[in-house]
């Protein structure tokens, strides 16, 4: 499911383009793509561009800390 959504977003980003004159939508999509790549770097242990439940279970402590950190930052 995550992989399908990721590929759909990639298709949208490619259609909109990533020129130097980014609009708000293009910038938001670019930021989202970067965040998805960061998430994959951290949690995708077998590097298949897919995060399995087993991979999240292994890193659940780290995931919980990341989620708590993001929640705290969004309040500020």
C-alpha cells in the first residue's frame, strides 16, 4: 500500500515538474518526496523502497521517538 502511494506521488511530481520556479504545490510535493525518501532511508532495512510491518516493529522505539519529536515541533 505504501509503495503504491509512493509511486503515485512520484508520478504526480514528474508530471508537475521540478523546475527552478516552483509553485506552492510543486514545493509541497517536493518536500513530501524528500520526507518519504528520508523515511525509507531510516526504516527500509532491505532497501526495496517498501517499509514492511516487520521493519517498523524492529525500529518501533525509534519510530515512536520520531513521531513524538514531530508532534512536539508542530506545537511550537
